[in-house]
C-alpha cells in the first residue's frame, strides 16, 4: 500500500529513516531492507506503522514492536506510535528467503571457499566425558566476548544442547529457510527443537546425513565468527557426513584423564587422518577435584589428555596440544541443568576460567589461507 501523509510536523521520509535503524533480530538486517515495512501513515504527531512479520507465530513479535516504537518515538515531533502487525504471504516469504540467501538453491556457507567462519567439531570417543557441556560453555564464553557464534547439535540421537543452553524455543521457518533460536547470544539448532517432549529419534545413516545437511544449509546462520558442532560419540555416520559436507571443519577432542577413555578418544581424533580434517587440540575434562580442605583428588586418574595429545601428534605427524584441563565441579553440572552455562553463571570459578581460556584460544585463532582465494590480480 502507498504511504500517506497528513500534517506537516513529521514526514514519512523521517519515519522511514528511523525504521532503517531497526534490525530484524533473527536476520540481523534492517526491516526496510527486508521489505518488512508495509506502510507508514502520519497524522500530525501520531504515526501508524504497518509491519510484516515473516510468520504469524513469530516469537520475536514483541521485540520488533518495541524496537519499532522506540525508533519512531525518537523522531522529533512524534508523540504517539501505533504498530500494526501483518504477515507475509508465501510469495513475499520466498522473495525474502531468496534475498537473504542470495539464490534459490541452499548451499552450506561454511563450505564455500571464501568463508571466514571458523568451524570446530567437538568430538569424543565415548559418551559421558562432558563433550556437550564443553560445547555449550565454549559457545557461551565466545559470545560473551562479542563473537557471533552458532551451535549445531549434530548429536541427532542424543541431543542435549537446548537443555544446556536453557532454550525451549522452536525455530521459525521462512519459506524453506529455517531461522534458529538464540540463547545467551548463541544461535542454536538441534533435533530436540523438532521433537515432542523427550521422544526418541530412531534414524539410520541416510536420514542422519540429511539432517546434518539441512541444519548446515537450510538454517540461516548469518555471518558467524565461529560455528561449533556438537558431534555424537565415536566415528560413525555423522562424523563422516560432516567431513564430506564441511571438509574445512577442524576437530577438538574431549576426553577425561582416565586412560581407558583416552584410548577411545584417540580414535575420535585419528579420524582426521582419513578425512583430512585438522585436529587442533585436546580438552581434558574432569581432570581433578579440589576438596574443601585443599586437597586435589584425581578421581579419574591422570594423564589422559596428554596421552591423547601425544598419540595424535605421532599419528597425524603434527603437534597436537592440550588446550586446557577442566576440574571436576558439581556446579558445572548444576549450571548446565539450569540452562545457564557456568562461564556465565559463575565465571570466576576454576572450571569456568579453564573453559574461558580454551574459548579464548579457539576464538582468536586466525583462519588458514590454504584453499582460499586471495585478492590478488595479475597486472
């Protein structure tokens, strides 16, 4: 519909300029650029703004309404703002998806040669070593440092990332594009967001591959600095699929100090020799327990992380460091159960400091130039 103006105090152009500062919280681009401004009507000091939502059940409708109201109220002469919400039709949603994605065919942006996103696969040889807890805390710590971070819960059968990040939100679908919810500043996608209650996912290899592919390509991740993939334990279908879909992804191996667990973790890292993925380090979780009387108990033994790093260094013929050791602390588990990672809830605890130190290392690593085009022209 056409914009109409009645009165002389405020102009439609001024209001539209104000709306250009309002950013869609999911797509992170101005509403005016996304075609979400339906109409603007000015009647003296009253401004009525029509806004298109992408879907009728948009979970961020209240934030969009408040942001639009605040932006327009800041225009000199405006005393009252009314925001009227409408919903895009299928054609508008398809056009928005095409505009945002830059084409009709979904691609995995992290597999593109020019991608600057650092992609880390958090892997373990066996379950129960705290891999998902480490992933959730690393992601939250990086986001708290100002990085744009996403977590892809690739553990389709054993998904736990929504619980650990404290979100029960459902993704929003715009045409065939999926908008991931955010928790603690982290964009998140998980199979747990598509199941009812605690229903089990009973899928075999081809369906697992398709799920990982959709989470990588159909989800609108935006311009991420870091993407963390929480892998299922072992070296099965999902690990192989990710190696095929995102070959530049790097591997972080999580283990405990127990030598039996370390031997299994070594296998998870050794997959890099076959997939040509780079293993960048080992995280040792549950390294020791500090007691109230000042003792340090090595509940699960000692040396597992260093043993994995040494074995992978020999196997892969490149130096694999221990990125950090995380002490055993019941508050780390309690924070995860509560949905607020320890690095945010109690950042001064030793376990939180260890996780923040690892996150700082991963977040500050420069991208390798191998396989990427450089801005060089032949003269």
